[in-house]
């Protein structure tokens, strides 16, 4: 499927320009002939279908135009101009009510459509809806005040042409200097591309220049939320709601921030209020399900996920969310429904890979391992193509850390950092038992379970200096430049920013698994913090990651070779920390934890300097919110089934075994080879 416009400079784009010129010259017959010819080559191209529909309307073939728009909507339902064109068609047919609905849908998808706002102003006035007419006229006036390049870029951004919009905005800003709306739109592009530091800086500038521009405040809150600065984002959302208490996007953002802060009951209340007014909103049903799952209300979560799938039968995330409960078993009818949806030729890629992972899990539970692996492999291939992950920067970073973080390096910095011993860091790979360890330890009266906290990655991000993947960062080399005072300040900053997740216990857990890459930083800023390395058999751990579709991050998990190389880098760096920081990290092997729960729990608590409490052995009875993929598994007594599950797939895992090298047969190896 070709969702985006053809690349600038391509033959297809040149032909599209020629068709648009024919239309501008009112040669609609020739334009339609050329568009239909191009459609033979690109039957799902968004712009080709759109030009076919517009040409038909101008030729008076309005009902045919509507049929073409229906085909376009099946492929590209978010394309604002298709809804605008449908509005024009309904006006031509004398159906103002249908036209009004179409134009409203158009500006929902693309707020920069001047023609739609004009039509809405006229239609609302004709229907004696004066308030609505005034609001549409105000939006129209705001758009018409914008410089044409900014208005065009806004439309391009809304229609998914990020490169074109960015190019236009940067050229405009170079010519004209600061322009709040241009900068806000550029920040929006940064948000979509994940370049959040640039987006935040741009939006801070816009907020200072235009304090009354609510869109900028909303975008700023979104950036803060994405950067997991939930307390600040919540304050921004609260201020927005004071101005517009019923605004759907503001209320949804507020609920999202509540989730980030662990206030799941409050978020659930808001989601349910929103659902009462929007009962067919599949995303809201999904959000309700996620909140219920985190709170341990599994059956209610299942019902919410099912309602999400009913509201939108092709909604892959609804099926994957059921599968991701880990304890849910799909019926034969549900599997048939998923198969039918996944095989639909016009299914969006995001829905397809969610369905592939869900089908992989469903068929695994039915012991249909061959077909299960095919679906897992297909889902991973789709996700990997979307991400274009490169493992080499991580491997180079590990080598640099090993070169930099010598015994002499840390000896010269002995006594640095904040002396508080509150944090317990659980590090390792995802799917290695870290959630189980957290649940066990959070059952102790002196330990607070929180979540995967983003504060250490955020400090690293700041030390690195850039988020752009193409830019060379300064981390870990920047560790050598830190002063004693800076290390102490960073430790205090971490404790201050994580305070919002705590409720009074003296110790707390930060189980961000990727912090294995930052043990050196932890030693510099929080030298008395405890670090636990959650380790699992390499084949089991790597394949479990391959089966998991993560909500965000963990981009290394969508290819067997990438996973193996990541695991090897992890083992290599952790062996280095064992050598230069002996005794600072406690390794806990998942298989040993399963085989001797009490013995391992006593060992862990001794490492933490805590007395044994029997509640740690009854961890499944501990009531607390759990946000990771293992949330339902850790609410059951310990089970052994997962230890050797990977062996059902062994015949298809030769690439993984080969890429792991010595680790595949000797999990205790410290030299991973390669």
C-alpha cells in the first residue's frame, strides 16, 4: 500500500503534476483519462484515486466520484481531502446535511482545509446554527491570516507528507525568521519523528511568544508526556482543561498523564466518562482495558478489549492486547476472525502486525508451532521494516564504555555522587524475569514497586546532547567530563524526579531494563544504590523477545540476529562491570529463581541488607499496579512452563543459535564471541 505521496522528483509525481495542470486548465476529461491510466499501475495510490474522484465530479459524474471516494476511504481513511471532496459531491447532489458531516470530518483530519471551513461557515449559517457558524468563520480567518507557505505546510503535515512539510517550514523560517505557527508545526513534525528535544525547545519558544496559543500548550504537554515527564505534562493539561473543560483531546491527555503517574483509578474514571459520550471509540475502549489490566481487573479488561474489537473489527491492537495478557485463550471463532482480518488485502500495516503477533500467540497455545512461528516472523518483519533499526551504534557504545570505565577510572572518582541508597535498579533484557523480581521485592514492607522509570535514560539523553539518530552523541564519553559536583547533582536530580512515584517506603525499585547500559553512570551518581541483573537462558530470553510486540522502544527485538547481538553486547558489558565493580551487581538467574524461590529470595534480600519476610514468597497476592507484559503472570504463583517453551520452536531458531555463538550452549559464558 502506498500511503504517502509519491517521492518528489519521481516519474509518478511528475505525472501527477501534469494531471493537476490539466485540471487547472479545466481539461477534466484528459485529466481523468491520465489519472485512470496511472491507476492501472498504482491502484492504491492515494493521490491518483483522489484526482480520479475530483475529475469525475467536475465532469458531472458525481455518483461515480462518490464510489471512487469510498474506495479511497477504504485505503486511506485519515486523508482529509477525500472527506472534503465528498462534501463537494453532496453539495452538487443537493444534500447539505451529508455535506456538512463530510466537511466536519475533513477538518477533523486536516484542520488546514480552507475550502472546508468556508463551506462549514455557509452551511451552519443556512441551518441557523449561529454559534457553529461563528466558530467556523473564526477558524477560517485564523487560517487566512497565516502566510501561504505555513498554511500549505500545515495541510501537508495533516496529510502525512512530513518531509515536504518540514522542507517548506524550514525554508520559510530561514527567510522570515521566527514565526510562532511555523515553529509549532515544525515541533509537530519533531513529535511525529521522535525528535523530542528539538520539539520541546521549539514549543517553549512558541509558548513564550504566544502565551494564549492553546495548541502550542497542548503540543508542549504531549511532548512532556512522551518524554515521561508526567507531572509537568499533567499541570499543562490541567491548565488547558480550566479553559475548555469538555475538550476531548485535553481530557484524554490528562488521563494519559494520570496513567504515567500511576493514578490508574483516576484515568479509568475519565476514560469511562469519555466513552459515555463516544461509545464506538475503539481507542477509548482499549485505554479502559489497559487501565483495568494494570489494576489487576483481568476479566473487565478482557471485556473492554473485546468491545474495542467490536467497535473496529480490524483493530489489531485490540486482539494483541488480549494476547498480551499472556493468560488469555482465544476461541476458535476468534482465531478465525483474526485470520480473516489479517488476510484482508487493504489492512493497515499497524493492524496487520498486531494481528500477526496475536495469531502467533493464539496458535502457540494450540501447540500449532509451525504456523505460530510463521505469524511471529511475519509480524516481526513488518515491524522491523517500519523501524529500520541499526544495532551497530549500541555495539560501539558498549566497546567505548568498556574502554572508558576502567578500575582506575572509578577509583579516581571514589566517594563521588549522591550517598542516598533508596533506589534498587533491576536491569537486563525485557522478558528475563524483571517484573517477577519487582513483584517479589515490592511484597516486602520496606520496598516500593514503581514502574520502568525514564529518569536515567533522560539524564543519558541530556549527556548525549542529541536525539537525532543521524547525529553522533557524546555519551558515554561525556562521563569522563563530569565533575564531582555534577555527579552529586545528577544523583539528587534523579531522586527528586522519581519522588512523585513513591508513597513513603524507604526503598524503591526502578526496573527500566535498558539501564544495564548505564551501570557506570549509576556508579558515578548513586554509588550506594543496589543493582540486580535479571538474567535468563539466552535462547529462552531472546525468543521471548521475538514473540513480544512492545508498545514502544526495544527496537532490537524484531530480528533474531539483532536480538542475539544485543544479548551478546549485554553479557559482554555486564561481565566488564563484574570485573571493575566487583560485588556491585547481583545476578539473579530466572531458572534458579523458579527452581528455588525461597533460597533465591533470601539471597536477594541479604544483598539488599534486608530481613526475610514471608510475604515475598506470596508475591502473587500482593495488590499493586503492574504495567508490563508480564502483569498477569506475576499475579499467579510461580510456574515452570515458560522455562523451556522456546524448545517447541527450536527447529526454526538456527539463525538465533548461530548468532548467539558460545552463549547458545553455555549461558554462563562471559565472552560472547563474535
